[in-house]
């Protein structure tokens, strides 16, 4: 780690992952811990907000201690505290944000209130120091499916969003329909490896539309009908769903690329960016348009605190520390100028 590097402590608690990380501005991940709440939520087939908030409250303090111990550091060695301040499940966000405020006050350090989506949007720059602004970003997660032009830190222009479900949500619902349990994305991907992506005729909602947006609700209903028909194996349904989803992503990105000034890089972030079929299709699209393709390592795709600490490293030089009465935000669009779209995912 460089001697003039700044060190940021990051806290993430917006959904069902409790996470703490120490990251330096020279991109060193000094220490990080992450605890998933999969076991707590699995019996319910999705995240239960009350259970999530309680689990964050129980785990966060010991995790903060463990991360500082791993790094052999004290709070005095840290330059700033970055905490997710939204969007997300409000109880969980409040646990992380209040903890961040307490640490910032006790150690007399600046508090950086981070938009969780900004964490995802900037995460590829943590892994790749050569990734410069601007870039075209496909943000595909459990609550969002957006195409954004990332022009700088805090400068996000939304080109497209979903008018109903997010893609991660569609993966999770497909998993539920196929009896694969929660969380669904990785399970659907695994099952799809043994299936035929052309076996089940499924729709590609909004493919070819003049509108820029995504839609996945009709695809999910078609998966339900295919499963109920009893005519197809689960593997074929999973593979055909994944292919339909990828076709939609590529079509909507082609639409966006045709209507924006050329940018050198196509970047993907968010939980669904962990999917290998999605990654290789995007890689092909980038090559076709002579763009670089950048995808963060898998551990940086799903929720983590290193991306929150990194967003803090990016924001620290801007000097925008948050007041201690700052409120947690259940909704917080990255592009406040973007017109509201019906549905727009569960959290945007
Ligand atoms: N290999 C995979 N293939 C497809 N989907 C995946 C894969 N791994 C994770 N996902 C999906 O990613 C989502 C979780 O991503 P992430 O943690 O970024 O979402 P979130 O934090 O819940 O939502 P948001 O970031 O929008 O607030 C889940 O819907 C999960 O099913
Ligand atoms: Mg997320």
C-alpha cells in the first residue's frame, strides 16, 4: 500500500449481506468480512426485512472489530467512514448508517454516505485501475436493471431501466418456480449448464422496441407456464430462461449504443454480473463495437463492503462529508434527472 494512500472503512447492510471492509485509495483491499443471511431467509423464499435488520444489528459490531483486528489497525488509522445510506431495506440501512455515524463521531473522521448503487457502479474501477470515465454500465442486480452512462463520480446518466422486475429478481423467481430455493441466480446458472437454451420457446419482452427500457415480468410468467405444462425438464427451462434474459440484455444495449456517443468501455456490475453466460455475451457485444469489456471479479459483483469503501475512496477527495443527522433513504436514484418509469425495479 502506498504511504500517501487514504484508508476508508466501508459498511454495507442494505439487503441480506452484512459486510465491513477496509480499502485504500491505491486499490488495496486491506481486510474484509462478509456474512450472508441466506440461512435466515431461506425458509421464506426471499428476504424478510425485519429478520434482516435484526441480523445486521447482531453482526455488525463484532464484524467491525474483526476487520480492524485482521488489518492490525485502530480507528485512528482510518481517514474516513463510508456507509451505505440507501437505497435498500430501510431497517438494515439504518443499522449500518447509524453505526457509521457513531464511528465517525467517536473517531472524529468524516462520514461518507454512499448510494449502494454507486458502490456497484464504481466497483469495476476498484478491480481495474485502467478503467477511466466515461463508460457504459449495465447495472444488473436483485433490485435494479439499468443502463447508465458513467461520466464521473456522482455523474450518472440513466439511459434505460426496467418497467417491472429487475433481472436478479427474475432469476430468483425462476429458481423458486423450479424449486431451487433462495438465492436463485447461482442455482439457475448451475442447472442451465445441463439444459438446452433453445428447448423452451420463451418471449423476449421489449426486444426491438423503440423504447429504451427492459421488462422481465412477462418472461417470468412464461417460465411459470412452461413449468406448469410438465412438457420440459427443469434444466431446459433454466437454460432457455437464461438465454431469453441474455437476448434481452444484448438487444437493449444495442439500442443504447446506437443512440449515445461512443465510449471506450462496456462495463457490467451488480449480482447478475456474476453470471458467466451474461458475461460472455457482453464480452461478444463489446468486441463487436470495438469496446473494452470490464467486469469485476465475482466477489465484487454481489453485495460487499469493499465496493462501498471504494466509493468512499472516490468521494473523499470531493470533500462531501455527510452531516450526522443525514437520513437513510429507501429509494435513491443514481440519476435524479431521469424520468420516472412505471415499475422501475423494486428499489429505484
Ligand atoms: N450467477 C448468477 N447468475 C444470475 N444471477 C445471479 C448470480 N449470482 C447472483 N445473482 C443475482 O444477483 C442478485 C443479488 O445481487 P445484489 O447483491 O447486487 O442485489 P441486491 O443488493 O439485492 O439489489 P440492489 O443492488 O439492486 O439493491 C440476486 O437476485 C441473485 O439471484
Ligand atoms: Mg446490491
